[in-house]
C-alpha cells in the first residue's frame, strides 16, 4: 500500500507522489513510470476521487452516433465534480483530460488521497434485451458493506434520474447493484480490488451501444441529470444512513475486456528533459574522451553510465558505506579552471536516478554527473 504522500496535479493528470526531492517530486505517471516532476500542485487528501473510465487508445464502448465512452465518462465526471464542489466537497479526478492510464495507476492515485468515496464513471455496451427502464449497473467491493451501500445509492439515484426519460432502454440480468467476482472470491474489477481501504464503486449509467440511449447521452442536459444523480448519491453516502437499493447476489464472471491494462502506454509527454553541463579541465576532458573511446561510447553517455553506477553502489546499501562526499572530493564542475563543458540531456525518468544519487551523496546533480564520469574513467582505466 502506498504511503499516502498525496498526488501532484499537473497538465490534467494526477501523478502519485513516491518521494519529495529537492525542487520537485518523484512520481508515477499515468503509465506508471517513475519520473522526476518539478511542476504542479501537491494535494494530500480530498473528500471524493472521481475516475473517468478509459482514455487514450482505450475507448471503451462506442455509440452508433460516434460518441466514445472515454469522452462521455470524462464529461460526466467533470459535471459531477462541479456538482460535488457546489455541495462543499473537495474533489480530485484521476484524469481531467483525454489520456491513457492503466487501472493500477487509477487505484494508487485514489489510495494516495484517502477519499471518503472513490467512484469510477462508465457507460455500458453490449446489451440487446429490451427493458422498460434504464439498464443501470453499479458494482461494489464484495467484502465491503460501505462500498455496497455506496453502489446501492449510486444505482438508486442514477436509475431514478434516467427513468425520467422515455426511450427504448436495454438491460441485462445484471441491472442493479452487485459484486462481480472471480472463482477465488476476489473482485474482478481492479478499481475495486486494488483499493481495499477505500469505499469504492463503479457506475455504468446506461447502454451507449443502444442507438436511442447514445442519442440521449449526446444531450448535455441529460449528462447534467446523470452527474447530479451521481453527486447526490455520494452526498447521501457521506451524510445519511440511507441503505441504497437494487441489490443482487454477487456473481462469478472472470471474463475481462482487456481494457485498463495500460499496455503500450506512452509516457513521453510527461515531465521535461533537463540539460546539464559539467565542466572539465583539458586533462580531465582528454581522459574522458580517451576512456569513452576505449569503451565504445560518447563522453556524454559515459557521464550517464557513471551516475547509474553510483546509483548501483547506493543500492548496495549497507555493504558499501555511503556518506556525503568530503568537500575536497567534490569535483569542480564550473568556473575558470574548467573550460570544457560536456552537456547531457536527462529524461524525466533518468532524473529519478540523477536526483536520488545527488541526494545520497550530498551533491548537486551537475556534480554527481561529473563524479560519475570520473568514476567511469577510473573503472575503464583499471580494466586496461
Ligand atoms: Zn467502461
């Protein structure tokens, strides 16, 4: 379980904080890569976390009219957030724009914010059975009475709100409030299974695959009705003992759609690369170039290898005592005595290692870069 250090909101996404570092945070991206992030707003707790399902290449259901569930979920989540804020709740969203995010990352974001309620917003696909009322489905954590009540209230309010519209609804036997489990008894949905300490629920308001429902969901006033219903249910969950309704037996269905894995997730847009120069004397530079040539690499990449080598020694922990370097051992990286700059670009993921090593050795990142290079020159020199 994450330590609950909060999340950094930046560029329409929530990044889970793993560590605070000088000038920023080590976070996990929506693709669950660790990067160094030096911008954004840190929040450590909210009342409610909303998760707009799917995003990016994971579209979810697609309506015959071209509406994509990914976008519909996001729109309803934004409206729900506003409605909750009007009621006085603090709210965070796992994503505030269209982006690719795996289920695991959505769960760690929610866990890090310790909300009173965590609700994943979806719209359904696939049903063909005609129904006189909306095929609203909500899902809860099989082991949690509170999650069950939250899902029951979501069902009750969303189903009642949509019932005001007279269209040719569809449903399945799962209309209502239920838990969907594996043979092992664990929840099928990662959103529920990976947040055991939270009150989590999934709401599937209507069937986007049904043409008349898709047309209904193209009307922003209908989305407002749905969002108000979700907000009302969350408010009742927090402020009342209302039991909710629509309860059905838990059912075993292990089949998953394969969405939400974050597979092929592209991180390249998150964080920013940092260019760093280290200054070398002519003698140091000649040694660096010579050893880089011997190793078949550029002087720039030798600096990077060196930092990764230092990180490796750091990871050995107690076996190699590591203290901040004495001042005399800290290399000079700039100034008149070091005329030759070697500049290296560090990706946001590389910066995780760079800042970790800098903190461990009590050095600036530029100094660590040079210490790494000096170490590599030494190691390659021994290798002869
Ligand atoms: Zn969905």
